[in-house]
C-alpha cells in the first residue's frame, strides 16, 4: 500500500531512492499539496522529485528539513529508519 513520504534528496548509491524518507499522514500530504500547488500526479513517481519547498523556507522547516514529496510503496525504502517509515511526522500547522 502506497503512502506519502517527504525527503531531502536521493541516496548516493542508488540515485533513485530517497536517502532518508519520512512518513507523513495523508491529511498532511493533502494540505501540503494544496500549499505547494502540487497534484497527485506530481508525487506518484520518485523521479523527477516533486519539490514543495526551498531549503530554509517555512515549509522546509515544518517538514523536518525536507523539500520533496512522494507517494510510494514503503517496501522500496528498506534502507530507511524503521521509525521514520512507521510513524508519521508530527506536524503543528
């Protein structure tokens, strides 16, 4: 089952997998897409990445210093921290 993840770039080894993906809730993903002007078709593929923020802006900081959003199967991220894959980022909009 696909879920929403934020990340800040791709791992050097694969080049196609997010280096440190963080799960976010579907509600937060919907709100983020509205703010950033993204649509589900933009985030459905890992590449090209769907950028929602620039480094240093408030959305970047709100999403734990991440700037890309993707909708992907979490089994792709076997390299990722189990906590970040299993527990959505707690956000205070």
